[in-house]
C-alpha cells in the first residue's frame, strides 16, 4: 500500500516560469492538503481539497497560485510566473476525511516526501 | 501570525540519554496537539498526539506533556537513539476546523553516538 506520493521531488524553475507540483494521495483517501515550508520554518497550511472541490484555500496567495484535485489523477498545485520567494518545500498530505472516527474530530493527515522548488 | 513556537531551535544529546523538546503555544482555544518528526529530505511523520483534556500521554519511548496553564507542550524521548535525529515540530488544531494544523518552527535534535 503506497503512501502519499509527490513528484517531482526536486524542481528548478527560472523566474517567470510555471511550476506544477503533483500529489497522489494514499489509496482510499479522497482529501488532500497542501503546505509550504520555507527554510528553517514550520509548515504553513495552503489549501484543502476534496475530489473536484476546494474546501479551504485560506492559506493560498491570492495571485499566481492555484490548486485542483480532479476526479481522476493527482492533485496539482500550480504556481504561475514564479519568483525567488516561491522557493520552498511543498508538502501534501492526504486524509480520509472521516474525522470523528479516530481522533476526536481531527482528520489524520499523512504527509508525502515533498517537492523542493528552487527558483533561479 | 504564528501561534505555535519553540523554545530551543537545536538540541544535542548523547545516545541513550533522554531528550526533552519544548513548545509554547499562544492560542488558548487550541484543543488538539500533535508532535511530528521530520527527517532530512522527508515529509513530517506523526509521532504522538494529545487532546486538551489530558495532561500526559505515552507512546513507545515517547511521552507528551501538556500544561494548559502556561500553554506549554513538551515531547520526551526516552533512551534517545541515532535514528531519532531529526527536526521535531509541534502542531496545533484550534478547533475551528477539523483539519487545519498550525505548525511551530521546529527543533533540530542531534543524537551523538
């Protein structure tokens, strides 16, 4: 049973290019969370998605960033016209969305290995 | 702004010693806390959690202590091993949602053989 998969693991983009980060949740999970981690910082919540639905994008920058989780295929975090400040590690986590059955209403999140984006 | 932070950014211990990693939080509404371990080049891995109606919870070689009076959380690792070397994060859920986690900045634990 494969865990959460992310690709690519490392991505280098020049300023102004587009970055696409992919996340495949664990088998049986239909919820995906994206986080960003700057060097020597904790993870910051970006967006929470279900299949074909954005639940909460309160942590997403208003411009250049978008996320989707189509009915088929992985979730994609898209960053347009990247700038150096976008350099970070981007992690996705998946969950069953069945909060309340295991840990008192908080959905357990399983993290992928991350994609390290470097903007040159 | 940041509501969860750590007292010590780095901690170095000898193999076999006990480790204590501390975390302070500022949101008194937080009712669920998690400790994660992040090894170099990997994603965070769940270690142990605790709800606010508890003061202490034990796992295998790990214990989490919660002091709500001073809004302080600690992770104790018994008989620390080289494989415990990693960055440790505390995270909180404030109860406003059942999914949104706020992470602290992390403590780097180095175990010397």
